[in-house]
C-alpha cells in the first residue's frame, strides 16, 4: 500500500518557497492555489503539487495581473480535466 501523500502547512511552504504567509493566503483566497485539507485546529494543508503551482504562478505573473494568472490557470485546469 502506498504511503499517503505528504501535506504541508503554510509555514513549510514559506520555508521552501520564500513566499510570505500573506502571499500564500492571498493566492488561496484568489483561488490560485487550493488547500487539500485542514487540520483539526483549522490550519490549511497543501499537497506537494502546490510547489509546481507556485512556480507556474511566479512565471505567469511577470507580465500579468493576478486576475489574468487565475484565468490562465483555470483554463489550464479545465483543459487538464482537474
């Protein structure tokens, strides 16, 4: 039986990416990233796909607004069937 996927708290994502807590929360509120679960105390947990998603956001937002980035990611997700 495969091990369950590792879930990351916001603080762990901050350490791995250098992004601020506020940025991660803003991206979540805008729907750019989605937490997979929450802890019993309400903390958001993200699976490891969040790191690729954050890299993609960083690349896209160089010349685009966050709204444009969201539209692009939504279209990509729809195309991928996510």
